[in-house]
C-alpha cells in the first residue's frame, strides 16, 4: 500500500508512506525526502 504524505520541503518531490514506513524524514517540522536528507548529512559532515 502506498499513500502520498506530501511534497519534500527542499525539492518538491512527492514523499509516500509505503506499508507503514515513511519514504523520507520529518525534521524540525519539515517533510524531507531521503535524497535531500542524505545531501544535508553530507554537507554537515564536511
């Protein structure tokens, strides 16, 4: 089962809930897709 949760706050890509698991993260009141979250992690590690 796949349910649209909303757009990514950074890139606008649709974020879904698949079988009870969110295909992204909810950080500081914003919904962020995994791709953008990964990019943010890489920037903070440098």
